[in-house]
């Protein structure tokens, strides 16, 4: 299907209780991904999706409005399911992020997430939760930054790092992110 410069291709199986979307591909000038989804209708509505991002324009992230998403509290209450999103960079030397994976669980307006980002011989692991239907929703998180060599990380950001000879970087951060005001509050930051 090609509609408004978007290309979508998929196979599906529909029964009385579920819709299974398999071997699907979506592509436009900002985003390209493949998707497998199971939508259960009976006894209650639940979605399980696996999304593999092939390519994404960085400007797409800035176009997403959290405020517009969070405005629809009645719809958010009805969404239940699990979404797994994976990305692996094809441009190993030029991209900041080598790979990214996240698991999102949405249950009656409550979001629980965990993600892992591989970057410059290191890993960033975050987990947290939020009640999206609160009047002022905030995302509570714990993030662990583990890098074997600071120099490789600093080089990705063009920071001079000659004084750090092969030293590891381990940082634990606990805090919250106000989703409407877009402010981060740090409860604890530790450097090991």
C-alpha cells in the first residue's frame, strides 16, 4: 500500500479472537521498520509487537509531541500490551549508537520500561515506570552507565581525553522526568 509518500506492506491472519500481522514493512523519508504484531480482541484488548527499526531520521524524534499523546488519557487507559523495539546501526563507525533495544509494557495507563543502548564499547541500561494517566505524569528511572574506556566515549563527542588512560566509567543515576514540563530531577548520582 502506498499512501501519501508512505509505503506499507504486510500479511495478516484474522480470527474471531485475534489479528496477527506478520512480515510487515513500513517506509517513508523519515523512518523504515519491520513489524510483527499480535492483537487480541477477546477476552480483552491486548497488543504484542516486535519492531525492528532499519533506518530513522534523527529529526523525527523532535517532531513527536508528548503533550498531544498524553492528552488522550481515555485511549491510554484502554491500551494494554508489550512492545519490543530494536535498532542496530548499519554505519558502525559514524553512528553514536551501535544498537538500541527497549521493552515497553503498558497496562491501563501504567508504563513500565527497560532499555539497553550500546555505545562506544559501553552500555547504558535504564529501567523505570510512569502512570501516564496522572494529571502531571512523571517517568521514574534508574540508569546505569558502564564504559570500559572513557577515551572511546569522549572521542565520540570530540572531547580531548588524554589524561584518562584506559580508565573505566561507571555512573548510576536515579531520578524522574516530568513528561509535560520536560524537566529532569536527579535523586541520586554515583560514580564508581
